[in-house]
């Protein structure tokens, strides 16, 4: 368990969160390699186009890296290895560092152990006046958040495909003002555990509390469906977003990052 984990969070919950986040981000293009899950989606989300080292396996690390590199080349993608506290085999991180692989994209996995107070927070952080709320299916959501992020057309199409085929269903909301999307977010619920994904506020609408209100609304909706605990993933350098999530009660449960052989890989 991470020493920074909030009260009420144990290693069992953190491992459940890691499993749930893998399920919720599963693309159709994936391949098992001796305990490693190779994800080969052409979308923007790196977690869906990287190696997730789930189990130790029996083959030497370098042999698996060589075969994995061929798979990524065939898919036309750069190769990244996602490193979490649960990555296997033990010593994988050190091995990649010794090979000279670069460490990038520090990410915090934040945890809200209980949703008991979320209804009150939703009421306290009610959406501002003038906001129109609309549910969004996979294609509409991928298009909306892709436009806000500046994603390419192939990345948007890959995102829509992943949402449509996800083994964990997503619920997405678009918040519009004067016909323009100013904020969006979605959740994926697996039993009593819910993850927030793709939370985004348009640059011109930031600083007005939209993200906080939207997250509270999403969590309250998930609680109504049976969720009891929540998690999300946020860029380790995004202090503003982390502050929003802390106001909702989230704390850091664990961290992950990526290793890649090419510093210029995107």
C-alpha cells in the first residue's frame, strides 16, 4: 500500500482499483504475452496502447521486450511499459532503467473510500445557472472530448470504439452553455467501485467550479446505481485538477508512470 493512501484505503482496495482501471480501459486490440497485457489501440490514451505487466510469467524480460516490440511495430505504435506498484516481475522497473529507458508521465491514482457524503457535496457544488446537461453515447462523447483536447480524427475514432466495446459500460455527460460544450465527464462502474474518466473543462470555462460540480454529479449518479467507492487518474503535474479532487474527498492511493526507449515517443 502506498504510504500516501488516505485513511480507510488498504492494499486490497488499491489492487481492486488497478484491476478495475484495466477493465475500464480495455481496447479490442490487445494481446497476452507471458503475463504481460499488450494494448495496441491507436487512440490517445496511453493506458490503452502500452504494456501492462500484470504477472511475472516465466520468460526472460529481454525476450518478452523483443517480441513485444515487434507487435507494437506491426501496429504502427511506439512501445511504452506502464509501471505500477503491482508490476511484474519484481525488478522490471530497475531493469528498464538499466537499459536506459526514459521515465515519463507520472500519474496519481486518487481514491475516495466512501461515497457516503457525495449527495451533500453534489447539492453544495450544484451546477451553475445556464448549463444544459445531456447524456452522451460513445461516439458523441469521444467526439466532444476529442474536440476539446485537440485529438486527431483517428484518435477520436479509436476512443469511440474502445468506449463502445468496453466490458465495463460508461455513462457520459456533456455540459453545454449557449450550445457549446464547456465541460464533460464520464464514469465506469464495476460493482460497487466507480472510476471517473475523461473529465475535461474547456479552457475558457475554467475557474468557475464546473469540474467539481460535474464530478459530484457523476459520483452521485454512480452511487445511485450501487457504487460505494471511487477512483480516478490524474496527471502528477496537474496541481489544479488534484485540488479539485481533494475538495471532493479524494486522496492519492498510488502512482504509476511509463518507461520508453525513445524520449521523443508520443
